[in-house]
């Protein structure tokens, strides 16, 4: 059974300690001045963003989690930003621009009316220049209605509490955010929310399968569109055969994720 919740209730369930609260307003020009926004990014920032709040800073002084710093990763702290939007169509563009502009791990919580979306990005140190950070992958929940989440979203929202995360270090803590968002995206295809894959439970394997599944779904959709327009019978048979083959591969992957 799903339940309506307010934004305050969402944060209460997330259970970030009060010691981490920052409540600092960020201005759009702080992103313009770093030089990483192109014209389309800037247009989305100007037209779609109402307010950016740096809501929490999780660091060793505010929460009992150790930093992780090695040749590949630099997870010294985690920022939680809340971004109020007046339109959602370009939120993915806004998220990508923000993740590239901020050189450390960030959880972005987008809010538009009663809807919420969460965005995280896996980042590593640039092998060619250790002073730069590379965004390897971005993960997004899609938009969730706080008033009426579907059962999969409800399971995700209920479970997305930092008391359930690993406190070994900030890297494992952040990976637990990634793991839950990947699990929600898998649930869209499987119909059930689970933190572990059906086989080995490895998050990287699960993500690889999810990306392959999404690619096959797109390919299947494109072939179906061709089939609708095709007049030649032999071509129709060929397209139907390909659809069946792709469907079989999709169903096999669903059993893995």
C-alpha cells in the first residue's frame, strides 16, 4: 500500500543528522562562472530553476563516516543539494551540468510541485590529470509523486534512509545511494524492488544488464515502428522474427537483474 508524504516527511525518513544541516543558498551564477555550462545548459538553468539550496554536508566532522582517498577516487565528503524547478523537461540536462561542475560526490534532490527526483553521479580522478574529476555514470530515479507514489517507488522511498547505508567510508556510503537508484530502475522492468540482482547481486553487473536491457527495449521499439509502416510481407516476417528474438533476450536479462 502506498502513502502520500510531504517533502518534510521525505527528509525525516532520510534521517540525515541535524549536525549535517547547512541550508546555504547557491546562486546560478556560481555555475555560470566555472565555464562548464554551454548555451543550452545556461538556458535550462535560467528558465527552469527557481532555487538551489545546499541542504546538507556530510563530512567526518558532522557524521561518523571516514573519507576515502586513493589513486582512483576522492570521497572526502558528500553534499546534498535541493533544487526547486518550475519545469521538469530539462531536469536531466540540469543534473548533468551540475554533476560535472561539482568535483565531489553529490546527491541532487529535484523538487517540482509534489514531484521529486533524485540524481547521483559516480566520479573518479582523471588518469591524465589528477587535479580533475571525471563523471563516469549518472543515475536518476525519474520523477516520483510524493502524493501518490506507485508501489515500486513507495518501496524505494521507504528504504532510502541513511540508517540503511554502509558507514565504512564515504565511497561505500555513496555507492549505497547508487545501488538503491539502480534497484528502482531495475524494478521498472521486473515489477519488484530488490536491492540485489536475482543472480549474484553485484551492482556493476546489475547496472551493465540494466543498460543492455534499456538498449534492447529501444531497439525493439524502433523495429515495431518500422513494422507498422512496412507493406512487404517478407519484411514483416523478418521484423517480427527480430522482435521475438529481442523479446527473448529481454526476458532472460530480467531474470538476472
